[in-house]
């Protein structure tokens, strides 16, 4: 019985020594921080004031509860902020992806549809303008050719009129040759040569006048039958000249009519070319407007993409800073909570009168 009592005393003594050493260690640990030192100072003041221990315990427990509430609120707010951050990141990433798709699709439409279309329209306008130039060239050439043809016609008619006048002179001269003198015969022969000079370029009439000259050159014009034959030949020749004038005049009228029709045709073609150019220009204007609209849209979406990237980067940086703040606050709250729990252990298991800061 005495032995058991002795063992119990030894155990109590050892437990008291262990508790004393544990208390000393906790006190030393608390002194390592400003917050712990402040709590020990509060415990010391409470002990010196002789206040109830339970009151101090309640105060520290309330402090621990406040720290736990603040830590819980910190965790809740940060989780909310994390959810908001993740939502913003997803939104910005989607916005960036949408902007990239818009930029790529718009550029693809420009490169593969509108730019080739514009080039085709411009080439088409150039081709039609070349046709217009060729049309005006043909128009001018036709006018020049017609003017030259008309000049040739007037020259030929003038020559034929001169030949007709010469024939009339020869007929008048021949009618006066009842008993011709050598001079009169010579004059008549010269008039025939004059007619030949007038119509020398008229190949169809040249043989006829040459035959008359040959006939007249071998006559003394004393035979009225021969004179009658010459008169008939001259009249026939004159009629041939008049027929030629009439034929060439009719041909000139036909040529002028065909010329005017041709010019009208060229004018109609030119007008049609211009209408084609106008229609293509309408299409070209619409295409250019569409190009401008899509280019502006592409540039705006590219600007949006850069803005979303900047906003995403800002959000990531802001969240990283807030995460650092959260981690620091959490560590601080956790540290203060641990110190408060140590302080509560000290108060609950120690003689406050021995505590010194």
C-alpha cells in the first residue's frame, strides 16, 4: 500500500514536471511572434488584475471563433472570386476564339471571293473599254474612207461632166461641117482627143473614143453618111457617159446610205458597250462597298481580339495578385489561430502568476 502511494506521488511529480516544461515551451513559442507576445501580455495583465481565469478563457475562445469565422469567410470569398475568375477566363477565351473565327472567315471571303470578283470586274471593264476604242477607231476610219470615196466620186463625175461637155462641143462642131475646111477638121479631131484626155481613166469607154478618133482621122468629112455615123457614135458615147454618171451617182447614194447605216451600227455598239460598262460599274461599286464593309468588320474584330487578350491578361494578373493576398491572409489567419489555440492551452493548464512577457 505504501509502495503504491509512493509510486503515485512520483507519477504526479513527473507529470507536474512535464507540464511545467510543456508550458515553458509554449510560452517561449508564443514570444516568438508579436501576436503571441500580445496574448501573453494580456494573460499577464489579467493575472496581475486578479481576474477570473474563465473570463480570460472565454475571451480567447471568442477570439479563436472570430479567427475561424474570418478564415471561413476568406475561403468563401476567395472561392466566389475563383468561380468568377474561371467564368471570366472562359468568357474571354470564347470571345477571343469567336473573334479569330470572324477574322479568318472574313479574310477568307475577301481573298477567295470578293478580291477575285473585283479583279474580274475591273478586267471586264478594261476589255469593254478596249472594244469601245476599237469601235471609235473603226468609226473614224469609216468616215475617212467615205470622205475619200466621195472625193473620188466627185472627181470622176467632174471628169465625166467635162467629157460630156467636150462631146457636146464635138457634136456642135461636127454639125457645122457641111463643107469643112482643113482647119475645121483639125479642130474636130482635137476635140476628140480632148474627150480622150477627159475619159482616159475610164477603161470601158476608152476603146469607143479611140475608134472614133481612128474613124475621124481617115475622113475628109465630105461624106455626110460618115458624118452621120460619127454623130451617132458620139451620141452613143455621150449616152454612155451620162449612164456612167447616173450609175456612179446611184452607187454613191447607196455607199452613203450604207456608210450612215454602218455609223449608226457603230454608235449602237458603242452605246451598248457603255451600258455594259455602267452595269459592271454598278456591280463593281457594290463589290467595293462590300469589301470596305468586310475589311472594317475584320479590323474591328481583330481589335476586339487584341482587347479580349489584354482583358484576359489583366484578369489573370489581377487574380494572381488576389491569390497572393488570399494566401498571405490565410497564412496569417492560420498562424494567429494556432497562436490563439496555444495561448488558450497555456491559460487552461498553467499558473498564470508565473507568466512573464
